[in-house]
């Protein structure tokens, strides 16, 4: 839903941008070249035939971009349209300016209304990359024209482009700050809701108090250590980690808090919690993108896990990370059926599970970041003790 919404907004911005571009482009071209007799457009010397031939070719190229843009939008490649339209304008206008003024007695008087529209409306995409592309491209155009026609008057449009670029970036910066503030507010609200749900789960099973937060901390640390993700990509992963055991709200208290060994039937009920949890968050914007974390965090590398018995790299990568974090915290925390293991023993058991229970490459990363996990464990367990949580019988408390 989130991706669909973003795609629709990109599509709307692209359509608006394209309409503005084409309307201003053709109205300005007609006015500039045909309805303004004060300018001696015919005085272009020996290149006049070439200039006008290319001018018509330019119109054909720009018009041909319309069906191509529609094709890209239908194929879901909306983000490419704005780049292609601008490149078509940039390249044809660069050549036409050079042909028009090279070897001409006319002073350089170019400066296109289309460029004002392009540069001032580029912030509507809220995309720094595109704004850099636009502003850099237009300034580059005038520099290249100046080099070819050797006319210092190009310094004037370059200065105008620089000023407009500054205004464009001010607008973009304002948009980005506003979006950032909204996102921060949304994240705070989402985190509050998630932790409220976790609190309900902890009321059912006091032994799991703090488990979700510690698993999220371990998993985020390992995900960052892989170097595969940007910080923004890990935001929703964090919330999915917090909710990885949410399906346990559907497990009877007698099974969750049972002090003895579970029967086969009871264990089968326990194994339903990833499926129930995934179904519970399926339509939650901001978390559903990482639904595989909740659904597959009990899969094993050797295929002996649940609920689907996936093997190796068939298991989603972030779910593999969560599996390591979940197992480590489960071993170093007291449960109704056993006391917490010493952290050194848990460390060794994780390593022993390399290639059987856990992704071998992730265990190599685990060996490197293990000292950081010790610090995380101490911080979170100490925090639980200070809040009156149950004491953990392990080496770090």
C-alpha cells in the first residue's frame, strides 16, 4: 500500500510536470519565433536553412517523447519520464542554440521560459538527485554554448540559472524538512502503538519482558554490520522485530507459562504464532513491508524450522538475522521452564548452530559484533532490573 501510494504520487507529479513542460514549450516557441517580429530571426547567416531544419527536427523529437513517456508510465517506470523529457529538451536545445548563434552576427539573447518552469517546478518531485540533474544540466548547457559561440553574454543566463537553482533548492529543502517532521511524528506514534501492543504480550508472559526490544536491538546491530542497508531501509525492520512474537497473544497462557516440557500438541500450537502474527500486521502500513520477518523468524538454515520449513537462502535475509537475534536473547533470558544461560554458553551455542540452524555468513558477522551484543545485553537487562523486572541469572547482571 505504501509503495503504491508513493508510485501514484510520483505519477501525479510527473503528469503535472509534463503538462507544464509541453504547454509552456510550444506556446513559448510559437510566440518567440513566429509572433514577435521585433527580433530579426531571419538574420542567421549561411546556417539559416540548417537552423530551421533542426528546429523542426527538435519539435518532432520532443513530441515523440510523449508516447514514449506514456509507455513508461504504463510499465510502472514513472521515475524515468522526467529524466528523459529533460534530457530530450537539454540535448536538442543545446544543439539548436549552437547552430543558431555560431557564425551569426546576432548577440546571444537566449533564455527560455521552459527552463524557468523546469527549474522552479523540479522540487515537486521532492528528489535531490533530480534537482541536481536539472540545475547542473541547465548551467552546463550555457557553459557549452558559451564555449562554442565565444560570447561572454552567456554569463548572464548562467547567473540567472544559479539564482533560480538557489531558489529551487530552498523550496526543496523546505519540502524535505516538512516531510521529515511528518515522518518523525508518524514514527513516534507508530513506535508508541507497537510498544503498547508488546506490553499486552508481556502481561500474558512476564518472562518475555524486554525480549522484543532486545531482539530488535541485536537484529538492527547485525543488519547494520552487513553493510547491505541504508538507515532509512532499516526503520520498518525495527518495528517488525519488535512485533516478531506478536502472534503469541493467540497462545493460551497455560502453554506460554508452562514450567515443564511441552507436549507435541502444545508445541504445534506454539508454532502457529508466526503465521498469526504475520496475519495480524498484514495491512499495517510501515510494518507489512517486512512481514517476512514475523512469518519466517523461526525458519532454520537446514530446513528444520517452521512454519514453512524453508532452507538456506530461500529464507528471507532479514528473517535470518532476526532468527540469530531471537535465539541469542531467548538463551540469555530466564523462561518459565529454565533459568537464563551464561552469555558465554549462549555465544558458543550460536556458533555451534552455524550452517545448521543459522546462516553461516551471518554467524561470521556475529563473531565480529559479539562484543557489541554484550553491551546491548547489559544495557537492556540493567534497564529491566531498574524498572523492577525479574532478575536474570546470568553473567552480565
